[in-house]
C-alpha cells in the first residue's frame, strides 16, 4: 500500500494523499516516521478531525497517552458525524487511554 501511495504522490501530492500515505507508513515503518509526516501537515489539517484522530493513534503507539488523549479530545470536538463522535468518545472513555 505504501508503494502505491508513493506512486500516487508523483501525480497528486495533495495533503489528503500525504495524510493517507502516513497511515500506510505507520504500518510499514512505525509510528515515529508517520507522526513526522502527520505533523508536517499540521497547518492544513488543524480543523480536520481525522488528522487529530490519526495523530492520537500514533501518539498512543509511541507511549504518549496524555498527548494522545488531548488529540482525541480535539478530534471529538471537531467531528460532526454522530457515529464518528461516538467512536472518538469511546476512545476517550476506554480504560488506560
């Protein structure tokens, strides 16, 4: 999947392609390089709930639960879809998160 996103970037280097590539990068190279990519997109996505949700997931993987909870809270606040809000609320309510 990462290789396909790398090919797509040759034709479309939009922030959305780059954000989706970061998801694949996390699975291949780990959370740290993916978080670097996600954070590089901060100016474009600070009002986009899925950017915050992905950032929370990566921070959690890196053992930074407090920062992850803050990102989850921001994602929840920005989400307009009720199903997504419930999912994000469940993350916030989960023990050990």
